[in-house]
C-alpha cells in the first residue's frame, strides 16, 4: 500500500469538516505534505467523481458536497489501493514440485481476497464517520487532560 490513500482520506475529511473550497496549498499544509502531491491525489479523486474543482485565481481549489456520502472504499478504489501486496513471489511455475509451482498463484489469490475484504469493510465507513470519530476523540482527550489537571491540583492541597 502506498500513502496516496492516506493523503486522499485526510483531504476528504478536511474538506468535509471545512465545508468550503480549499486550495491545494491549504490541504497540503493540513496534511503535512507538498501541494504537488495533493494535486496529484486530488486529480484521481476528481476523476472518480468524489471532489469538484473550482476555478479562480483566489477562490479556486477543491470542494466536496457535504450532503454526499463518500465511503473510504470509494477513496481506496479511486487511489487504486492494494492493502495486501508483495513485489516478490516464492516458487517457480516451471518447477515440477506442486508447492514451488503453485505457491505464487495461491498467494496472488489470497492477496486478492484480502484486498476485497478490506474494501468491503471500508465501504461501511464514511468520511463523516471519520470526522465524528476525530472530534469525539479530541473531546475525550481534552476531558482526560482536564481530569488530570484537577487530580494534580487536588493532590497539591
């Protein structure tokens, strides 16, 4: 798996959260990557119909319709993400040994099934779900920090 999926996911959640057109430089700053990379990923999301581009010298950028439901599976497919993959296969189809000649094909089928199951699972998670999780997590961390501060103050009394 390459990180294009992560860049695409981050951009989509940020666009959803902001609810307004964002320039590639703004997205890149939030994602902590360069704007060229963001433009490359966003072009793939646009081609898949997941984002729109707005033209304009000062108002141009990328937008996402908040009322639309986009799943992580759609982002994954737009990026061509393979979650399970290996550049090397053991064995050799020219060998007489059934293990040596069959292992590569078996592993290919295994990886295909793992990728299918990953995408099936990602189809159950929306961009809005990720945003909700992130903000609930932030609220929980803030509450934990406040509790620790109160506990430390109580210990000092």
